[in-house]
C-alpha cells in the first residue's frame, strides 16, 4: 500500500478531525503542513487536490479526498476491523451514527466554529480581540444544541449509540478549542455532556493529535 498523506494545518479544526481519525485507526501516514498565513492553500499545487482551497486534503493510493468529514467516514469504513470501534456493521445502527455526524456538521459546528474563531483563532492568527456580541449570540445557540445532547446521552453512552464512533470523534476539534475558554462552562454544567466530553478527549488517538498541536505551539 502506498503512503497515506494528509495535507493541512494544525490551526485548522478540519485538519485535526482527519488526524484524529487516522490516529484512532492506528494508521501510518505522512503529515504535510500547509501554511495558511501565506495562502498556500489557495495556490497550486494544493488546489489540484482541494479545488475549493480548504484544508485538509488526503491522499490514499490513487484516491484524493478534500472534506474532513468525508475523510473521517472513508477511514472508518475502509479500515474497519472487528476490534475497531468506529463503525457499526448493522446498517440501521450505521444510520443512527450517520445522523449524529450530520447533526454535528449542521447544528454543533456552526456555533462552535464561530466561537473558536472569535475566542481562539482570531486573536492568535490576526491579533484581533473577540467580538463580544457574536460570542454571546453563538453561546446561546450552542447551549440549545447541548441541551439536546444531554437528553441524547441519557439514552446511550455515546451520541451514535452504545460505543464510540465517528459521531463522537467529529466533535473533537470543537471540544479541544473551546476547552479553557468561557464557553467550556456550557459543557461542564451539563453532567452527561461533561462526562462524554472527558471520555472522548481521553482516547489515545486523540492525545496524539493534541501532542502534535501543542508540540508545534510550544
């Protein structure tokens, strides 16, 4: 098998989602940093892999993928093994997990991404303070989503069912960036959400991603 390659930035939540999936499956791969500040992602040769100019891009044999949730889904199904917890074999259970992946994409991620930008990335990357009005608005939106998560987690230990799947993994970038910000209180004041957050962030594959991020930042 050829060398798997992931092109992206450790300042990109989408990149670290793909990294989390690769590490969860214990796959060997090369990570090729893309400099977002210089606009490397908006020029060739990167555009030949990701035509919309977004990181990450992933190469596996002759296949190239450029959406992080697609990369995550591909890895979880292509590299399925009986001892791997990422997918269900039962199509009905797969459907439930897929639903919660889409919920993360359409309900959780929009406010989480805006809060990540305002509270973490905007001050770091362009040196501007957060917009307090935007932060307040997005916190309210995220709180409503987490209320639904709290109800869901009363029914199962994980969002996608009784075991850890990509439905949980896909949340890791948002959880990571918002930990240590004032938004973290939204997770902590919901006991089931808080326990779920601690559980999935303690997984060895995710800890490897954190080590990569913090090793670069140190």
